């Protein structure tokens, strides 16, 4: 993996980590807003219950005020009509905001009773109430306690009634008690509205005995208990409801109270949270982009340049250099690299000059190490020995001896190497059926900087012609006339040979003494051929191809990929493609798009070990579901839906929640890294799209990808479907 790719992956990983942290933090904060909303709703319904109890207490105070009145005390004794005419009239009921009043004597007999609605029209409540008081004396026993008062709620045919009873005594509280005064206030819609107004909530009250079997309200009522007196639920996206019970005089629930509140808290919280996360995310993207740009410019590009230059050097190109503009460690490294390459080029030029000179020497040259392995022979040695150096390079001297058995040279060389000595002399080479050749031989060690012998260089010169010529000269001296002529020619020829051979010998002697030999080598080179051409430069390392988003027709791209996908899945799986019509064009990277299809099909293939069917469908989406709006990174009103469906084992609900998490996998250890679907998720997110999964265990799975349309027109018609 290249350094640029690693840098991109690191930045992307940091962005994904930032996104994960932001989402995690957002979920935590949102949970806090939900708890705040729920607590506020719970407290509201608790305040409503307290308000109802307070209203009952208010009726109790009214009953106590009237019962502890001397006129009332006297009325129970004498039943005077003046008391009734001035006090027990409809306007009094309206003034006190009560709908029923009962006067009972100490024998619990009715002295007077009456009931009126808020329009001062008679109601039958008094008779019903008196009947209840008479028939269910045990439940109402606390109302008849002497020198005391009590309030509570009872259910009548007319509705819930806030009932209060107080013992009738004198104004100073002295007795004995003459009876009990009952007052009641109907808890109708008007009274409920009065209770809800100061709390600014929408209040509803339901009689427990009229909830209805198997109704939603009955289910809610059954959830309430002493340990959980309040139940809260979100009725819809904009309303939250809380429920609680109100107990009657017999300590049993009589009313189910419902408080509905707008979900302003969570909406405002989510809006604020969205803005906060958006700002952080945009800031993170900006910081990540700037960081990537700076890393790429200041670190990645110089390192890549050094890497490319090093690869070119490894391929044989020494004419490379890198920019060393920075003053940091990378700049120092680049400067050192350039200096090293300058020295390397000079050393290579010197080496090539020396190698060219040795290659073009008329003398045969061989270089071997201390183990007797030959590493170099020049063309003259090939000609002299008849051995092709390509066949014997890095071979033992014994191999040379087998190929050239008529020469004593190899045995002497092995002996010299083993003794670590130097040798010079003349040898006679009996090569095959050819005439014997006379060779002057020099075997000399080459030492390393520490003075230790590293290699041996052997030089062989064929002096057969020279020896024969010398023999002829000696014979021709007997004949003076011919001898003078031959002697002159031999003298001139010797002069020419001395120029070449003498200079070569001087160069060799100087090389042995480790002194500069450029002047002598140049004299030899001036009589030779031109230097061999330098090794051709190899192609430089191709630059990496970056990600290339382009406009893509989804149907055509999928059709082009079907054959490859089918081969990838094998014959046990049937691949089907259902192409939608009138699809817009999306903007994606073709390679990434293929990777998405491959990863999804690979995931589906793993879910169908015994074979099955994979169906790829495309569809034009013009109305995106509201639940997906906040997931999509595009404001487009039109999307292309790509769904991949398999007939495999399906995905459990708990795994669906984590299926796009990095490194999450249900496969055995070593069978998968858990990155396939998370990579798909990341690619879709980069395209401003969204991916979701729908699955039922044992019924297969469907992955849906929404990609925003960037171009409205479809360039060509596609087939309605295809199977592979």
C-alpha cells in the first residue's frame, strides 16, 4: 500500500472515528433530552393529579366552613325555612362552584339535599349520592367521623365527583355533632379545562370502569402500579403522553388521567444537536482536508519523490535527483541523496571506464574469488580459451579446467589462490588439435581497504607469434642481406607493438601499485573502438491513479459487471438483474461502484452455502421516505435505488444494528475481517448516499442503496431484466 493511500486511509479513519464519536455523543445527548422530556411529562401528570386532589381538598374546606357554622348547626335542629331560602338556593351552588349538597343528621337521615349544574338547572345527583351513602356505608364511613372532615372522589352516573364531608358543629368547634354536611363538585370537561389551564397542558380524564376490555387505555392502566404510578409514551412524532391514576374514597383507582404535551424539548434538542454535530463535522472535514493537504505537500510528496528516485536507481537509472527545498529532516535526506547519487554517478563512470578498458584489452583477463569461483572474463579470454563467459560466469575454476583441458593455467591459478601468493611466468597451452600457444601469465591478488586479499586477477598474453618471430630473426642473422631487411621491418613493427603493449604493461603495473592509471588507459583507448553505449534507462515508476468520480449509468454499469459477478459466485448461485426504467445518472467512481457490488454479493454468497438466488434491482425514486431524509448527504429530490436481495439465512435484528460497524463479523475467526460492509457504507457515504438493510431470519436479506441523481436524462434504454 502506498504512502499516499495510507495517508488518505488515516485521514478517512480519523473522520470516521470523529463521526462515530459525534454520533455516539449525539445519541447520549439525545437520550438526555428524551429523559428530560419524559421527566417533564411525568411531573406534569403528577401535578395534574395533585391539582385534582387539591380541588377535592378545596371542596373539603368549603364543606368544613359551612358545617362549622352556627346557622347550619341550628338548621339541623329546627329545619327553619329561612336558612333554606337564604342559603340553599341555585346561586349559592354557582358561587361555591359545587353541584350537590346534602345535609344528614346524626342518624344519617337526609335533612336536605339538592344538586344543580353550572347553568343552575336541577340534577339528580343528590338522590344518587344519598343512595350511595346509604347503601355503601363502609366505603363512606370516614365521611361520618365526628369532629372531622374528609374528601375524595367517587364515580356517579353523571361523572366523577369531588366529594367532601364534614361534621356539623358550632362555629367554635363545640358539639355534639348534629350530623354531616356533604358537598360535591363534578369533574366534567369544564372543570378539567380549569385544572389544565394553569399547567398549560392538554388534559383528559377517563373513568376506570369505562375503559373497555382490550383497549389501549386498559393496557396502559394495567401497567400502572404502586412502584410505577406514571406511564409515559410518545403518542406520535410531535406528542408525548403521560398517564396516572386518581384513587377514590375506597382507595381504589377511579380515574385514568392523560396529559398530552408537544415534544418541543426533543425537537429543539435534536435541532441544536444537529447544528452542533454539523458544525463539528464540517470543521472536522475542513481540518482533515487541510491536514491531508499539508501532510501530502510537506511529507508525502517528498517521501514519494525519494521513493521514486530510489526505485529508478534500483532499475539502473543513475541520472536522478530530488528537490531539496526544505530545511527539515526530509530536506536533509534529499540533499544527502543528491550528494550520494553524484558520487555514485562518478564511481559508475570510473567503473565503466575501467570495465571498458579491460573488456577491450588484447590480454585475456580473469577475476576469481578466494574460493575459486570465477566472476569475470573479458572477450580476449573467451577468444583465447574458447569458453563463452555466459556459460561459466560464477562457476568454479574446475569447470573451466574441464572445458579447456589442454591448459596448465587453471591448475596453477588454483594453487596460487590456495597459497595466497603471486605468480608470473610463461606457459604452453596445448589446445585441442591446434598448434601449441605460448602465453605470458601474471596472477596477482587484489586487496580490500583492510589489506586482506579479496580477489585474484589473472592476465594471459599470447606471445606465440612474438616467440616465433624472435626465432626467425635469430635464424636470419646468418644471412646478412636478408637479415638487415627483416631486421628493419622487425624494428619498426616492434616500435608499434611497444607503444601498445608497453602502455598496457605500465597501466597494469600502476594498477597493481594502486596508482592512477587514467593516462595510460586513455592512450590504449585512443587506439581502440568507441565505448559501448550505456545501458538503456528503464521506465520510471508509474504514478498512482487517484479516485476518479464520474457520471455513471447504473443499469449499464451493472450489466457490464454481471459476467464477472457470476464467475465470482460460481455455479451454485443464480444471479438475476431487474433494471428499472428512466433512471438518472449518478456520480461515482467506477472502481468503487464495482467494489460495492462485489462486497454485497460476497456477503450474500456467504449467507447461502448451499446455493440460492441473488437479485439486483434498480428503481427510480422521486419521493424519498421521510425517515431517510436526515441520513442522506444530498438535497436532491431524485435518487436511484439499488437493492441486492438474497435467499440466504437472513440477519438477526441485533446483528442488523451492528452490521455496518467496522470489524464486526459473524464468521469464524480467520474467515473474514468484518470490513466488507463497513467499506460499502463508507463508499456510499462518500457519494452522499445511504444504505440500509432489511432482513427476517431464515428469509434472506435485502440491502438498499440510495444514490443522488446528478443528471436527469438516461442516455440509452436498458433491458428490463437479465439472469446469469
